[in-house]
C-alpha cells in the first residue's frame, strides 16, 4: 500500500511540475494542466489545442517526456500488485525520488523562480525559435479579435468582379495575403485582380472588420461546412 501511495505522489508532482513549466512558456495555467494530464494519460485533446503543444519546441519536449512517463506509469501500476506481494517494496529509493520531486515542486512554486522561468522560456529564449516552429496563433494573433481565415468566393458572392482594393480600401485592419485561384497563388497583383467564382482569399486582420466586408461569403462557408458534416454524419 505504501508503494502505491508514494507512486501516486510522484505522478501528482510530475503533473504539477510539468504544468508549471508549460505555463512558463506562455500557456494559461488551466490549459497547461489539462494538456499535461491529456499527454500523461494518452486520452488526447482537440486538434486546435494540440497545435499549442506541437508548434512550440519546449512544450513538445515536455509532451514527449509526459507520454513516455505515462506509458511507464501504466506498466508500474499494472505490476504494483505483484510488487506488494514481494518481500522488498523498494520503498526507500522511491521515497527519495518522491522527496526530490517535492523539493523541485516547492522551488518552482516560488514567485521569484516562476518569474525567472517565464522570462527565460517566454522572452529571449522564445526569440531564438524559427518562425515556422511557432503555432500561427503565437505569430499572428496579437489582439483578441485577430483572425487568419480562408474565405471562398462562391458563385452568388457580391465580391465577384470587384477588386480587393475596392472591397478593403477603407478597412485598415483587413489584409488579403493572397488569392488562391485553382493551383495559382496570386500575390503581387492581388489588390488589382478582379475576383472570380471559385477564388479563395487568405485574410488576416480584425474578425469584426472581416465579417463587415465578407459577411455573406462567411455565411455561405458555414452553410457549406454544415452540409458536409451532415453528409458524413451517421444516420
């Protein structure tokens, strides 16, 4: 019984320490703890939230450790019954490991250590990451309303025949990055190119202003996505 209690304590400390390290990289604490538990137990998490882990080198390394530790913990818990029946529980070395983790946990909970970690992992250290290694939210989502979205131009779109300059000239916080026309990406002449049915716009900026300009196109996109989900959903 002592073996199980000590090992549960070790798992708890690993979760808390990993959550603190995740938080130091910029994640909110509730999200960090949920991601840690998900990785440790192998239960999975949503695609959008998984990008927060996979798109960050430090979080990725913590995630790899948690996945391996979770698999090892499962094996240990399965064999704990036979360990209890053994004459030597190896409780003393396990208690030492638990004590070391507890000391690390207490140190990481100290405000001064937390600020130092946050500065090291979210400040200068993050600046050394290549831009392609970061999730798009961390690169572009600087304000709460910021969005990066693709907008298909349907056959009934009022934007057909008009140029991006005409549509977005008075909206400083809407940026059309490119027009995708089939397999061709139009970049240099995107502002003066009349839009055609089937074009896809890649837009970055304020979601409120994007909706003001492309509200009908966004509604048509939602309707199309809803129809696709209904078509593949089981009866």
